C-alpha cells in the first residue's frame, strides 16, 4: 500500500508517498537475492519504493516484516524444510543488524549460513 506520509519521520518527509510493504513482499524480495550475495534493509527499502512507485518505503514496518520473514523461515527449517527451500534471510541480516539481536533463535544459525555463503559476519 502506498500512502502519503502525514509527518516527517526517519528519512521520510511529510507528504512523500510511502510504501508500507507486507511480509509477502519482503519475502519475495529476499528470495530474489542470489546465493553468495547480500543486501541491506536500506537497499531493499529503496528498491521496493522504486518498484511500487513510491518516494520511500516505511523503515519501521520494513524492519518488522524482515524479522517476521526470518522467524517464519527458521521455523520452516526446524520443521524439516530443506535449507534451499526456505527464505534466505541471512542474505539481508548480519550479526550487527538490529534485527539479528531480536531473533528468537539467536545468531548461530545466521552466522553459519553467512559463513557457508562466504558473506561477511558484520
């Protein structure tokens, strides 16, 4: 959903068109990141704003949805889904990401997957 921001906050000015994504949009974005590559929340926000013809993407909901996607992917993995079939959230979250500190399952899995793909830990 794209709507006008009612006020200034974060990097968004009042009146700018702001995308409020959803977990499905974030999941789809992450699934398109190639193995061995990484991106940031800021880059995703920029890319999604362009794709949805908005000025910016909401930083608050983007972070929340990134964590939802990561938690859901890890839950699928724990239930036996193959690593290649879950959303590779470790391509967006590194050990210093704010989302990493909030993951219910800790950082060992995250660090392990980043190491396997030769991605920096920070």
